[in-house]
């Protein structure tokens, strides 16, 4: 119904924003991630992407600072047993990038820390969304074990291949990934730690 709402930010709270657009005050439910973005970049005019939810007990408008957060929200509510409230709890705990990494590295423990999301629901989120996240970038996930343009050696270790897949989903290029992974001693590291180490190297 609404793709985005743009106007003056007249009220901002940790879970809610009110935008005055053409004299109408729109109340939007937001995550902690969007709250932090609005707080850090507070301007006269803001724009939030929206998701309009209709339930038996009423309607609710959700607002998101980025396309990736909106996409993550919609993925989450597509999971059986995950409603908008739980989805917003996950996105309040994790940025969209960290959420993608948690799913792709099967880090159920981190996801389960969100309010209202227990171990069983976290396991279901990983089970139902891991392949979906990977398939969002099919062109990026081909030839992952081939040598990149940097001349780095092909990656044969299964954990390193999984790390490549995860980093591709997070938006890094193959050459960046190969450079970051080539000096990482992955034998005694968990997948999540490999990904974190590579991201730290790429971000300086």
C-alpha cells in the first residue's frame, strides 16, 4: 500500500517514529537499527521504506531505513511461526548484515538472543532462510573455488568455501574475499570466526 513515506520527523523513540507527510502524521514501528540510523543522521526531512501489516486486531505500519533491512524483515516473517514483532526483535538485535552472516554461518545462538525468539525458532530461521539468502545472489556464488584475479590460490578447505559463500552474500567481491582469506589459519577456527576475521581485514 505504501512504498515509502517521506517527510518531517516529528517524533523519534527507540521503537517508533512519527513522520509528518503533507500534514498527516504517520506512526511507524521501527527497529533499534533504524532508530540508531535516524538518530545519527537526523535531518529536517527523512524517508523510511514501509511494510503495511493487516491483522485481525488492527493494522500496523513498519518503517525501515534501508532496502536490506526491509528485505530481511520480509524474509523473517515468511518463516513459519515468526511474526512482525519477532522479526523486529531480531533486526533490533542484529543489523541486516550481521543477520545475514548469522544465518549463513548457522549461528542460531546469536539469533536466539532476540526477544521472543528461542532456540527452536532460531533454528527454523536458519533452516528456512539460509538457501534463500544464498540464492539472492546466484551470479556471485558461482566459481567460488576458482582462482581470483589477484592470483590467490583456489580455496579447497570446506570451511573456507562456506566463508566465501557467506562473504559473497554480504556484498564483498571475490578478489577482496580471496585476499582476506589467504592468510587466515582456518584449521582451528569456527566458520563464524573465519568470516569475522576476513571482514576485519577487508574493513581495515
